[in-house]
């Protein structure tokens, strides 16, 4: 009688390095606090990613721009304020599905003018312990946690 011959081949798998392109964005954000300890958050509007969520106002740092210059420019454009004094509060990196974002968060100590949503975005002044993290951009959650311990 014939026998079935079973032969197993050793399979060797090797890791092949691949080039992965990750877009990295450098961003600044301002944390305005009033005398009652409330912080300002703004709604994301339009067709931007995460539209309808809330965030600390700010934006991308342009090529060749210093972070403080970007902070002052962005808050002037978005809120119509002039930042007079600020303190670096924290830096964090957050991996979104399509990019890595590095964010410098500044406590804005003094400013001129009353903040207004110059792009039509809604503004809210809330105490950090009253802000629901799931309504914020994912990168802003650790900031709220840190603000709750100030």
C-alpha cells in the first residue's frame, strides 16, 4: 500500500523595514483663566476634523515662526485679544490616526480685550472640574486633568 508522505517546510518570516511617513504638526494653545478659576474653551466649527468638539484656542506654528509669536498671532486671529503675559504650562504629544501633534499649552496670565469667537465659534468659560473630557479634543484631556490639580 502507498503511504501518504507529509512534508513540512520550515517557514521563515523576516521583518522587512518599511518607511512610514508620519505627519507631525507643531501647535500652540492658550489657556485663559478668569478670576473665578474658569478656563475658556472654544468649539471647533466647519468641516475641520473633530468639528463640534471643544478645545483650547490656538493653532499651528508656521515654518520659521517662534511658538510665542504663533500663540499671540493665533489668539489674536481667533479671539481678538492681545496676549500680554503667559507661562508655559505643559507640552504633550498626541497620536491621532493620521498625524502626530506636539502641543505647547500656555497659561495666559493677562490679555487685552474681551475674547470673542471671531470665526463664529462658540466660547464657554467653565471650571476645569465641570468640563466633560469626552467633549474635548482627545489631546486636551491630560491638560484638563492637570488644571484640576492647580
